[in-house]
C-alpha cells in the first residue's frame, strides 16, 4: 500500500459531498498509455476514497465531475481556458482547478495528467475543499531518478530491506506484480526514471537475454512515465565484446558501444541512458588508457545521442595518493573537465565531498562546473545512518543540502539552483513493507517530493507522508511529524556531533569505531577523520591544513575559515581545535561534545515516548514494528555515546562532562 492506501472517507456527510462533486471522469487525452494510466488511477483511487466508482463522463446534464485532458482537445477545458491564463505547462506539468462546479485537470502532455491525478487523490485523502483547488505545478528538474544498487544475483549493495525486487532469473516471462506496484508508487511522487542495476556494474546486463529482461521492465514502467536506465561497466567491450581494450578512443570500442546502444533502443525505444561509476573503488574506467573522464563519458554519449539518451557520469572518485585529503579529490579531478563533456552528459555528485555521512558540508563541486549540467546524488538507503534499524527522517537532511547557499554574496548559489536533476540511492527491497523499516518509506516519499519541488519544507513532507500512511487522525499525524522532525538532529547528535565524520565501524559502517587506525589505506581509517590526541581534535581543512576550503566560492570559504564563524554543526569538518576551545554558548568543546551525545540519546527517548502515546491509535502490527526498532535505536544511541566518549576520554585524559551519565 505504501502511501497509496486511500482510506475510505469515514464521515458520511463529507463523503457525500465529494461523491456529488466527483460523479464522473471525462478524459480528452488522446488516449496514450500514460493518459490511460492517469484515468485508471483516478478511478481506482476515488473508488477507494469514496466507496463508489465515478462514472465515465460526461455524466447527465447538471452532474459534476472531473474533466481531464490536454490543452486544445476538449470543449469543456477550452471553455475554461478562454478566460483563464494558464502558462505553458511543459511536458510534465499540470493545472488542477475548480471551475463552475467541476474539477479540471489540464496538461500540455500526458505525464502532466498522471502527476495531476495523483495530486488530486492526495487532496481528497487530506480532505481538501475542492472549491479551493487552483494549482499549477511543474517539476523543478527533468531528471528525477532512483538509483538501485541491485546486483544481477539478487543481492543489494548497502540494501537493508532484503533482496532485490528484480527477479532477473524469471524475467522476461514472469512479471511480478511488485513491478507494477513499484511503478505506481514512483509515479505518484513524480519519479520519472530508474537505474535498475548497481553502479558497481556487471557487463552481463548487456547480453541479449538480459536486455530482453530489461525490456520487460521498461514495458511495465512506460505507462507510468518512468524511463529505464542501466549502469554501464566501462570494460564491457572486453568482457562481453571480446575486444582486447576498452580504450574510449579506439575505433573498435567506439563501434562496440554504438552497436550495443542500437541493440538496446531496438528493444527499448525510450531507454533513458547509462549511469557510470568509473575509476573509483576498483571500477574500470578511462584512466587505464590515459584518458580523462570526459573522453570516457563522451564515447558513450555519442552512442546515445542519436536516440535521445543521456550519460550520467559519477564524480565519486578517490584514490590513495598518500597524504591527499579525500575531501578534495572529486573537485580536483573534475573541475579541469568543465566544458569538455558532450551536452548529453550530466555529472552526478554526492551531496557531500566524502561519503553520505549523517551530516556533510555540501560538495564544493556544485559551484565549480558552470558549463556542465549536474545531478545531485542523495542516499535514501541509510548506509551511515543506522541502516534499516534506526528511524531517521532524511527529508531534514535533503532540505538542508538543497537549501545550502554556496555563493552567499550573489543570487543563484543555492544547491537546488545549481543542479539539473536529482538521483536517490534506493532503499527498496523484498521486505514485506518494501523498505524494511517502515519509516524508510518516508525517505523514499520525501526523495520524490523534493526532486519535484526542492524547496518544500521537510516538516510539510513529514506531515503529508504521515497522513497518507497512517490515516487522518490529526493527533497521529502531529505525533509522527514530531518524531520525524526530531529524528535527524538526534542521529547526528548521537553519532557525529559538531562535525565529526566517518567514525563508523569499518566496512559495514554500522556502529561506532573512531578508534580504528590499522587499515591499509589512511582514508579508510575512522581515526584519520578526527585525529584526536591529548590536546586537540578535528580535521584542519583551512589553509594551514589540507586547504580543501579553498575549493569553495570566496564568500562561503571566508565564513568557514574561522572557527568562530563556522556553523558549529560543521566545526570539526574544517578545524582542528583544542579540547578547551570555547564555543559561542560558553561550553568547552569537550563539554559540548559530551552534552551533544547525551542530547542525542534523550531525543531518541523522546521519539520513543511519542510513539508509545500512539498505542491503540495505530494498528497493532505497525505499532509493534516501530516500537521494536525504536528500542534498538535507543540502546544503540547509548552505545554510540558511551563508546565514543569512552574512547575520546582515553585519548584526551578528561573526565566525563557533568550531565553525562557514566556508562553502566
Ligand atoms: O558509500 C560507498 C559505499 C559503496 C558504494 C560507493 C559508491 C556502490 O560504501 O558500497 O558502492 O559508496 O557510491 O560507489
């Protein structure tokens, strides 16, 4: 059901009002696949909400209903347009309005009808007064894409919700109903693309039988306005094509990609394109041949261009060059390539410069490639934030990232203004509830909503999700909204307060491990990221240290160069400070660190209390599911606090600050 449960409206008077206003659905859509989905979804959703099927319109004289259609195709809509000034809605936008007793849903292209239909269903679920409807919506970006890190053998990298939902073994003959449910869920929140394979890619996906399987998925997704993408392993021409090189400038390699892409489009005419991880963490890439990322990306881009496909090339690269701050690497590698990519290449940048930490400053690269369209990569699966166990509402983090102003001295420098699309690393798996932890659904939902409208407030998304998922009881909605709003600050406090980062236990990244210092590569060691000694702690990224700060635009860098003006939440990302350093509020760094860990624990306690208050107002199964997870989270928040503080005490030689309880 996810957020598409569509609860019957309990109040019979209210229900009757909606029934009277929505007696029929009249579609003048041209009858394409996507428009048909829109009508079907409306019919299905409204029957669930109102308990009756709306008729096929246009009903009897005097009856009111929904008219949906494309501009210029229906007398009723054109009658409205004669007096109303509706702007160009683009290929995915819509206009939803109440007019002379009817609800009108208008678009310039079919996907707009689909998104408008789901919007109308949300309005009815939330009991919005139809007479107040007047919405003109367009997505902020053309690319709103899920990235699955799903392997062809059914496992999921950093997936905490079971196995992959793609059953490659039984495709293309067996079509699991889940594929359809998945497409509906994504369409309902505006997601219009999905990369179904892992960035740590397998060239097998390009073998003909696998392409047939991929085609079967694309055929399911198409009526929901979703394009299929695949990850491309750079060495595929060798592994699959039998060539002895994958050099992107080699004519045989160029020809191989061109032909492969033609094979794909012969099956999937609207194929989205390739997502590529190259020369990163052991993945093959153009560097093997002395070529740049741009040269590598362009050969794929040229093959895709005639068919309208794109290449999304990841900037997540780092090597083990001794002594180099990993923070700097993506910027150092990619900025010289600005302007050298074909125009159907987008560079995809993780929100932070290191790796999906609970809180990272945003990557300086977002403000440094003005001639290259950029995608923001967010992680929905919670690799470093308690994975499938902890309840952490990621909308708060996404909101913070999207709203960060990298050029505070001039307009246009907020991250959401610097990008052309958003990708989210999926948290979906075979778990009964799709995401393992039920609240993981909220993160998937929030990703979609923010990819559509990046300036939506996290709190609004939390409340909307709570209502769609748990029903209309305002107390339930308020409580869940409060829990979600508390959860992100709580997690940062009990894991990595004041700008600590990458101190998770190594490899699996679950639980604390700031003491680990014996791994082969410097930057794999949690210790590397804080370097605590008897006197001080933190990573100096100012000009006296790695100078990563100089990668940011002037106004931003200036503020962060001085610990006194650096936002406290990022302090230890940029500065190495004595334990006795005095913070704005008067506490020493040591004391504040202790109090933050303690606060994180208390905040989880508060979340658990709020949840207990909902007993009896939520079905027993979901109540128990969340309670049990919260109990683990509470214990583990204490574990984080106790382990980190015990370790930092052992290095600094300081006693526990007053107000922090001693470990048992
Ligand atoms: O966060 C790291 C993960 C890897 C992942 C990599 C990446 C897909 O630990 O599991 O590999 O990032 O983003 O490529």
